[in-house]
């Protein structure tokens, strides 16, 4: 990854705020990848803007947190269009898995995060609970990813290829866990149809 030094001198001081703004826009379901933003932030910090490392990290993390709030608000606003039975099933899911669901969700790419945040809104998860759980999960996720990529940032192509594989692996693990849970649930329901 080669960036023009003049470009960085001119726009470098604005990079944390640009990344923050892009993270906010991702909450509106625009096709902006949070995973690419965190990679870009960490690599900029590692190679081009080391003096802005903590500002890049902090503003990226805050952008992700506020982005989730935006998606939650969208879900809350359009929740009236969701069937009550569907919203109730999602509310039961939140009660059952609690904060664990937020931590898992933060590691799943491909737009699953925003769908999770919007479903939190339309199933009327209390905002304070949502904000606390997501803040903890987001801080953990962004710290882990940002500083891992920052430390591995010496070879951009290698990091990017590993990130793609890691995203696919995490998504595959989640899909497998969901499938196993569904199979177990169906078997239990078949054994006890009254439940």
C-alpha cells in the first residue's frame, strides 16, 4: 500500500474524523465495510500517522458505537412494520443470550451486525441495556482487531488476505453454531411437542 506523502501531509490530520464519519454512515446501511475501515485505521496508524494512533483507534471505536445506535434507531422506527410474533421471538433470543449475543455479533461481518442492531431496536430491547452491552462488545472487538492489525501491519497484502480468511472462518463458525442450535431445538421440540 503506497500513499502519496503529499496527500498524507494534506489530509492526514483529518483521517481519524473521516473514518469516524464513514463508520457513522455504515449505521445507515450504506455499503461501507467496518472491517475495511478498522484495517485502514490500523495500517494508517502503523505506517503513516503513528502520532495519531490513539485518535484513529478512539474515533473508529466511537464511530462504531454510534453507528450501532443509528441502526438501533432505524429498527425502533420501523419496528411497527415487523410482525409482533417475530419481534417476540427476537426479544426471547436477547433474554436467553444477553451480552454474549453482542460479543458474537461484533465478530460477524457481511452486514449481520447492522441487522442485529436493527432487530434490537424493533424488538424493543431497552436502549440503556443495548448501549451498555454493545459498548463493551465493540470496545473489546475494536481493541483486539485494531491493535492486532496495527502490529501485523508491516505487510498489507498478508494482513488483508488473513482478514478475509478470518472473517470467513468466523462467519462459518457462527453459521455452524446456529445450525447445531436449530437441530437441537427441533429435536427437543419433536420429543416434547407441548413445549
